[in-house]
C-alpha cells in the first residue's frame, strides 16, 4: 500500500468511515450485483497533488501548497486506505456487443453503498457498470473522501473490465450530484458525461471555478451534462436553471434535461435513467457559436487582468487583491498564469 502523507486540515476535516458487509474481491470479473467489494489499485488520479491542481482554483491551490511547504509537509500521497473501504458494484449480465462496457461512477448522499434494483435492467440494456463507494455520503469530506473514493472506484473498475472511454460517466443524487459536477469539471479527460440527479451548482463560483485552460477546453467540447430533477422538486429545479445559465455564460453548451414527472427530491427512476444513458451516449457536435463565445470570454478576462495590473501600478494593491480573488473564483484556470503573476506583484 502507498504511504499516506499529511494533507491540509481543510481537506482532512470531517473524514469518516462506514463499513459495509464482508469484504469481497474482484480478482475475477464476475457479473451481477456485488456488495462489500474491496479494491486494491491506487491511481495517481486520486493523489493529493493531483486533486489540489485540478479541484482548486489557481490562487487557492498555490496558497495551500505554500502552507504545506512552510509546515515541512508534502502534498503528495493518498488520503484513502483502500483496505478499509468498501464499494458496491453492478456488472451487466450480458457482455456488450462492442466488447466494452459503459461505466457510471455514482456518488451517493448516503453512507450506504446502494444501487437501486430498478436500475439493473436498464444497466443491462445499456451494458453499463455502476460503482459506488460506502462512507461517501454528504457528511463525508468532499476532498479527502468523496472525490478520491470516486476516482479510485473508477480506476479499479477500468483496470478490471474493458471500459469504453466515450461512455464513462460520473453521477450522483442530491449532494452527491453536486460533487459529481465538480468531478466532471476537474476530470474531463476521464468522464465524458455527468448525470446530475436533483443537485447542481453554478459555474464561475468558489466551489465550481474552471480548471486550467486545456482541461476546460476538453470539458467544453467533450462533456455532456444531463440534469434529472423531479418536477415537484422546485428548489432544485431553480438551482438547475441557474447552473445551466452560468454554464452558458462560460461557453458550456452541451446541456440537457430529462423530466422526472410527478417526482420530488428522489432517486432517478428507471425510465428516466434509460433516457439519460441514451442521451449521454448520443453523438456530440460542437456548438457553432463556441469560437465566438470563447473570444468574448477571453476579451473579458484580459480586460479584468489589465484593470488589476493598472491598480497595482497605481499602488492600490488591496483593491487589486480583492479583484484577483473574484476573478480567480469566476474564471479559475482560464485567468492563469497571469492571475498568479499579478498576485505576486500585489502582495505587500
């Protein structure tokens, strides 16, 4: 097992462990529903350094690394001990005609690792595996448990089974859906779709700022978001609408909704899951207005960076730092590395 190293207090806060069932190995890839699965493969995708670089906006990530260095600590290593973790796994009973399974990494708001029985015929139809971690509910820390557990679930299934990269998705329910959206944004080179079941956030905010430019380009061009919220879940329907509006403002356009008529704040039902998986696997086309939107966005970022530079030159460094903070939340990696350079110049 890889050595576990210290990570920032804000990442470690709130960690918890919930054990499910007796451990089961997936040394051989069986079909059907398995509970209490123990994995043993560690992936660099769940390394603390990788998570800091992908999940935190540049100025915040930099400060986290500086604090670790000042304390004589490294940021590398894993926060998860897989020998103590358990997953639920469903593998379709029939091998896909293409020879490659789809994969849905599911993040639950609950600590139990559960896959609804009503989903199983739909997963068989779409030849899609589902993996979900125990002890990854809303009370668990997002950065030290929920996201690394999702990435390790992905990595272990991808190692054991033949997976179609184009049909590799992340999803979740409620608070798990919000975490899934962060994962999709940070790992567009892994996940090409996100199923957002009754939970989302607005882009360009402290919790959902764009990653570095190349990753964000991959997200714009290769990730589809499917929102599935009950028609009676008015609060989350409104949040979804704001999420889509903020996405379009940042040039994210591959956005879709699947109606859950008559449902409240609830799990996605089988028929909606069927439509959502069909939607996620449909061919993609790049929006015709994407190039113009990117040019507009670049001009806006350049204008803000120029204004901040002028504030620094005029000696108004405090206001410059405030503006940099807002720009870092709004545009994240799209404003780097100039935002980082300007922060250096704005420090007392």
